[in-house]
C-alpha cells in the first residue's frame, strides 16, 4: 500500500475505512493481511503489499500469470530467431553483435519480470499452472508490455513530460481535496505528483495491470531497479539495449495508495470521492464513454470534480469512437456541469535513445457533479459460465473453429457438451493428469474467457 507496504497494519486499517467492496459497494474491513466485506462475504488479497480489489481476484491473478507466461514463451521464440539471424553468413559483424545484444536484453527483461511477479505466484499451485502449456498469444504479450516504456519515462528520462501533464491537471483540482482517485494510473506517477503537489488526504491510484504497480511499489520502498531499456526505434546500434537504473521519488506522505482495481467497478462507496482524474483512461479502457461517465458520477460526492486529459483515438468500435464534442455531450448528459474544456499538444515518449518521437493532441476538461446520473449497466468482462464456473459451458461455432488450431485446444474443447461446467472439466482433467483440480479451474476460466462467445 502506501510507501510500498510500510506500516502495513495501520495503513491497511485506515485504507479499509475509505474503500468499498467492488461487488456490492459496502465498506471493507482489514483483517489477517487481506480486505473483507462483511455484507457479501467477499475477500480481497494483498499482493506485493498492494490490495487487489477486483470483483474476482483469483481470476485476475490467473489471467495475468497466463499473460506473463505467454509473453515469456513469445520472447523465447524471438530470442531463438535473433540468435539464428546473428549466425547467418550474410550478417555483418556489427549486425551480429546488435542482434545478440538485443537477444540478451530480452532475456534479462523476462527474468526480471518473472521475479517481479513472484508475489502473484506465491499462492499458485505450480503443477496445476503448468498443466496448461502457455502459447505466445499476441494480445497477451501486448498487455504485459503496455507500461514497459512508461517505466523509463516516469522514473528515468521523462521528468519534463510528467511535469507538463501535472501542470495541466493540478489547476483544475479544488484546493486541498480530501479524496482523489486516478483511474488507469499506469506506474502511478501522476497520482504521486498530485499527492505531492495538491496535498489531498488520500490519493488512490487504480489500475488492472499489476506490472507497473509492482515496480512502483518497490521504488516507493526506496529500492533501485536495474532494467534494460529497449527503444522502439534506437538511433544507433549502441543504444539497441540501454542499461538503466530506475529510482523513485522521495518517500511520499501518508495517504497514497496503489490499488489493483477495475475503475468501472471502482472500490469506493457511492459519493465518497472529491475528485476523479482520468489521464489517457478513456482511450485505454475502451469502454462506452456513457458507462465511464456514469461510473465516475457514482463515486463522486455532490459538487465533486471529474478531470480528464488524453486523446480520443483508441476505440475500435466506430459507434463509440466519439469525437470530443460527443464526449462533452455525454458528460453533460451524465449529471455534470462542464467548467473547462480545451486542447493541448503534449510530448509523448521522447526517449533520448529513440528516434520515434511524437506529440499527442490531448483534450482536457473538468466537470462538476450536479446530480446523480442514470445508472448504466457495466457489461461483464467475462461470460457468465466463466464468472460462475459451476454453470454449463455452451457449444458455440467460434469454439468449433478454434478447436482446429491446436491439439491441446481441441482436447479441451472436446469436453464441451453443453452440460459440463468448468468445475467438472477441471476435475476430469485433474484426474487424468494427476494434478489438483483447483488451479486447473482457474486456468480453464482464463482459457474460456479469451475464446469467442458467439
């Protein structure tokens, strides 16, 4: 939690008092190194000193461990290809050295990530996890890497970029707000800067990706992290891989909390926050802006402020790829009064060793809550038979097509008859493979969550 878990018991108790259950919205209590909801009996673990306040923590952990394993598998294949290219008779000596350095840098990064994710692995049954071999899925690898470059910008060379974002956000916050939440916080750098510059009693940084938070928690605890930077477009062969040592800010004052959480199911009771900040969140979340606005309205107190900054270019569904004018219409229709809106060009990942520099046009607005927005149903991220593993798994045409892509997939899908549940499949597989069915159940849920449902 704050400052990487120092003063754990007192911080946990104080934090629980200002949080809400992401399932039912009631208050949480801290006990035995975890958070619990007395109203619905949900329990939420702590990983690496940070609370995991997602509606389904076990599924979340299994999903991200699967993504890490898929990334590691993909890197292994890439390293083999790079080393093979380096040995080619046609390769220049300088080219061979560059390819070998890149391969070595990738290996170091994977080894470091595996060590970093150890807090999530500690409770996992290794036999059960390894029973389903990882495959290098492109989407899973991208998810792991989403914040890799952010680490160097936020904690090494990007101080000016971070300062410009704070310069645009801070003036829109009320003076000395009591509770501020930053949604889609990434490494938490903006949340930390707001906590230092604006002096709220509590600043909550929320993100579903454990990777950047696990790093920042160590930095806040005073650790230095040695990590290779792998520039997107290196400006010379000397900087294909650059050894960096990341360091965090000075020890933050009390009240800063990094939390694994889904902002659309935010772990706050209704009307409990003074400010919600969304920086690049509308783009990354890719949810309907109506859903986002209603979710933010729910947690803000009357008169509370929503501050947004970021581009609006990353929504794949055209009907929801709103222009800034449409976004402002949605905000106004969600019981908010717009108090400011403008646009600014901001530098984006100006690494000194990369030739891939650009500026992003970021839209900024502030809106004050004037009433309660009409509730908008937040679509579930996973099918009902994944959320509840006791439900039968239906047979779909998409699964039949996918079943032809690999022997393993075909084996799993052959068990689907429209009557068996994930629990029953895990028991049958566990019996066949002589492994405990519990971890297999978690892995099957992740497997089915990534399959087409129609």
